[in-house]
């Protein structure tokens, strides 16, 4: 109440200002505590690829109209939902649970329910001294911020929250022996995530994942992040052998890091469907995501991209790509079988769907694969892989010996007609190669070959047949887990790697030179060809010193050359060459 005669200090303008401020304060308080929650906004940075790599080769065909592929799944929108009474579930501290069987030792952290280590007990890496191989790369995972079996959601904020939360674990013990089940549960009052792992005595682990947002199921994928495989190999660099892949319609499509795009190329909700299996691999090991047993083919979806990391090369910080892959399904929860282990041909062939196509024999597979299986059969009776290669070499050389005899007889025939051939060549040597009269020379030479029943390339057949065998054996030795770190004797401790002291290449080159010296050449043989035959052994030895060819291949060539020395000695004694310059006789017995 105002005192009579006193002026009112609350002017109308001041009253209006105070009323307005109080109204704004009431609106803000009501919006914060009682108003509807705004819908979650998706960030545009670091989200997974809208289209696959726009590079040449198989990586290109990944658009919605890709032949043989389903169109990418449409983006999943998260509508604003009324708040629900979702309980918060979280652990108070980080812990690590270890699961073991005779094949592996796996460490899973309850922070994100991700795998921090996956050691394959039966295999060592290439470190000095060697250690049990861990296919997880902690350094790369820390740099890229992603670990194997991380959750993949269409909303990056929700995904980061799920992969950083402290999950409650069903197991109270910190170490378990397979068979074992392990369940991880986490919720922040809005997003609920459950991961269930089942481990048995094999390399296959069953994983079930589900995610709910405000009580409604949302699509949840699993990814292998942070690199894969043996990161201690020296040659080639580990990144050169790591690829992501998927299987579709019986065909495997691979993506090296050069064909992968960044994660920002994938839009929210975009996946490539119709896949039979999805995974990541290096030369000898793989992590493959497969559908549950009994599922129809083509039910999996995938994404694949590369993340950046920095590595030291010659003490210099160098950027390097890290291939990463994710798997999802339209079904909820997502249920997959994860095979994490060696690319053993027989074991992969037994998988459903079969995965033996991951063992890459190259473009001469029809030669390399039988050689591998023959070598593996011999290994059942000969425990040492090096001696099995020696026995395989003896068998193949005995099978090719009739061709060597035929080639040697062809050489003898050509030796007899060499004076005639040389005379014809002298007769036409003044004419250039473009001169039509050179064709007459070829006709006369071929007439002599026809008269004597000579096949001019018959003597080269054994050598030509050896080339595809060399390549096939090279692929079999380099790409199969059975030969990895397989010793022979002495200094040869890995038949899939090069000889560290270059003893085998030198012995191989010397034996090849001796075979070439013992093999007869006709007088009509081109001098350049004779020089090439002498240089070839030196060149082969040099190649094995410069290029990291498997020492097992050097064992094969050395053994083959030693057998060739014995066979050539026998042929030279059994069928001696005619004295040089002795005139040849036609089949009628008359001198030509």
C-alpha cells in the first residue's frame, strides 16, 4: 500500500517488464521438466557409406541397382517417442572377462562389451622373439576409437554412448573356460543394449545383439574395427594383405584398402543386403560373420570402409588405412556366427555356408589346388612339409620323364639335320626379315623337319610344363596356413618365407646351370638363345634373393634340377650325340 502523498515508484513500464520476465521463466521451467522431449538429431559427421567405393573393379557395383544385390536398406527414422520408464543399467567400474578353450584366448571388456584381445593359441606371429598371435590390434583400435564386436547404430551419438557404456556382465568370475555363455546388458534410461556370446570348443562363436530406443527395437549391427590379422609381418606390409569381403551367390568379392572409401560415405540406415557371409581377412586368418544355422542364404547386410591411423615407418610418422567391416540383418535381434581363426581349407569347407574360397590359389587354381591337396596327402605319411615337397618333386619329375625322353630324341634328330639347317640359313642370311625370300628359307627348313618327323617345339615341352607347376606351387606354398612357419631342417624354419641366408637360391641356380650345360644344343641353335640358357639360372637365383619367394618353391626347383642332372646323365649315356659335323642321312639311307 502506498503512503498517501508518496509517488508510486513502480511505473507501468516496469510492471510490464517484470511480468514478461516471470512469464519467460515459467515457460522455461515447464519446458525443462514437463514439456515433450525433442526428437534426437543425427549428426552428419563420421557416419557410415551411402554408396560403395567409386573405383574400378568389383568395388564399383554397389549402387541400389547393383546386379545380383539387393538395394541398400532404406534409412530408418527414429520418431519422437514419449518418455518411458526405462531403468538405467550400468556397472560401476571397468572389468575384463577372459574366455579360453584349446584354440583361443579372448578378452572382452565390459566397457562397450567389445573384444580387446583374440589370441590364437596354435599360431605365433613374426615378432622377434615370436609371441602367440593376437588378431586384434590394440594400437590401431585406440587410434581409430573402435574395437572388434563394437555396436553399429544409425545414430552416431547413440552408437558412441553404447560403445562407451559400462555393461553389467552375467559372469561374476573374471576367467571362464569354454563352453560358456556371457551376457552384457546396458541402458542409459533411453537406449537399451544386450549382447550375448556363446563360446564352445570350435573357432565359431555365436553372438546375439539387440538394441531398443525408448522401448522400441532399432537396427543394431556388429563390426570388426581397429584392424585385423598378423601386424608383425615384414614383407609385404600387413596392410597389403588385409581385405574386407562378402559372399553373394557363391562368389566372394574382396575390397583392399585401396578400394575402400571413408566412413563418411555411408548414410544413416544404408546397408548392402543379400549377402551370405561378411568378413575381414589377411593372408592366413579371417574373421567371418555368418548367419545362424538354418537361415536362408542372402539374409545378411554389410558396410565396409577404412579408418585413418598413423604408423611409424623408418622412424617417420606415416598415415595408413585401417579396413573395417560391419554386419547387420533385418531381423531383430541380430544373430550371427563369428568364425575367427585360420584359413584352413578343410575346416572352411565344412562351414555353412562353405568358406574355402577364402584360400586364394590365384588364376591357375586348377593347377595350384591339386598340388596343394597332393602335398597335403603326402604330409599324412611324411610329417615334415619340406620332405613332402621333395617327394612331390620326385613324383612329378618321374611323371614328366617320358616327355623329357621325347624332347631329348627330338634334340638328337635336330642335331643330325643341323648341318642342313645351317647351310640353308647361310644361304638366306643376306636377306632381311622383311624380304619375301625369307619365307622360302622357312619352307625349306620345315620341309626337312617334316621329312625327319621333327616337332621343333618338342624339346621345350618339359620346360614349358614346369612353369605352371612352379606358379601353382608358389601359390599353394604362399597362401595356405599349413605351410606358414613350417620348418624343413637347419636354417629353413618357414617354408612359406624366403631363405634368410640365400643358400637355397644359390644351390638352385648352380644346379640349373649344370642341367643346361648337360642338355645338348643343336649347331643351328641361335647364339642369343644359347646365351639366354646360360643366363637364366643366374637370373632365377637373383630373383629368389630379391623377391621374397617361398623357400619351399626353391626346395622344389633345387630338387627338380638335381633329378634333371641324373636323368640327363642317363640320357646322354643311353643315347649319345652324333659327332659334330657328321652329315645327316635321310630315311632312305642316302646322304642328302
